[in-house]
């Protein structure tokens, strides 16, 4: 039978070689088999009959295919775990954003409810006795009872800028009048005929103006800061 040299062809294990009838000696340690052992410990075939060579190659290729398949499975598992981790992180981020949005909406509703309650408790211009004159402290006290608590500071900032709380203030250039410097002053007649001398009437008109035009005194104050007027 003709023989060919396949020196250098590595066989992964003695068991694989044993399956080839011509090289049983590898498993038994038979010295008649022309084998070499490399420095790394791998068993090498020196000479294999031509008919058996295909079986050895097939066994080796099968083992290589198994190794590749195992590696592919490991990679697929790692990829699946990473994808699951990323998805979990994304889900957690979405849940956190949704929770924050719900909290913001609740806080907004709570503020609106407080403002409504404050507004319902606020007094109207007609609730105050008319006086012949008013001090700045008295005018501020009236405003605090008419303007919603959460909006008073903004309202106060505007009045301080416009008239320094002087309900008789007149702009010599434009003719704007009163606490809120209505232009013309006669606009305030819609809140009461005593608009010239009653700060409560002026406050009522000014508060309605800020709410109708800007939504609130604080929104009006923001506009005032940006433009110097409102």
C-alpha cells in the first residue's frame, strides 16, 4: 500500500486518533507508529495510509467546526447579554423620565390649585372701606389681600417700578396714571368709578390687566424685565 508523509498535521486528542483504525497505537503508546510529540504536547502523525488520511482530516475538521461553533455560541450569548443590559438601561431611563414628568405635572397642578384657592380667598376692591387718603403701607396691605399670595411679589415689583406705590402718580410725559400707570387712566373705570382716588380699584384693574394680557403678574413681571414696560 502506498504511503504519504503528513508530518506536521496536528491531531487534537488521542481519542480522535484512536477512531482511525490505522493509528490505534497513539492511544496505546505503540512505538511502531511513526508519531512525533511537539514541545507543546500535541501529538503528530508521521505517516498515514492514504485511505486513512481522509478519516483523520475529517475528524480534525469536525473538531475545528465544533470549536468554532462553541466560540460562535459564546459570542452570541455575550451579544444577547449586552443587548439585554442596554435595553434594561434604556427602560430604566424611560421610566425615570416618565416619573419626572408625572411629578412635574403634579407639582404644576398643585400650584394651580393653590393659586385658585388663594384667588377665591382674595378680597375684592369693594371689600375695603373708602378713605380720603392712603399711606403706602395701607396700599400695600390692600394689595396683599387682593393679589394671590404666590403672585404678590411679582405684582409688587411692577408697582414699585411704575409708581413706587403712589396711587396718585401721574406720568407728565404720557399721562399714565395711578399705581399701575394705566394709559389712559380712564381705562380703570371698568373696575370702578372711583379709579382716580381708590387704590383698591386700581389694584383690581391692574391685576385683571396682567392676568388677561400675560396670564399672571409673574408673567407680566418677566415681560417687564425684558422690555422695560408691560
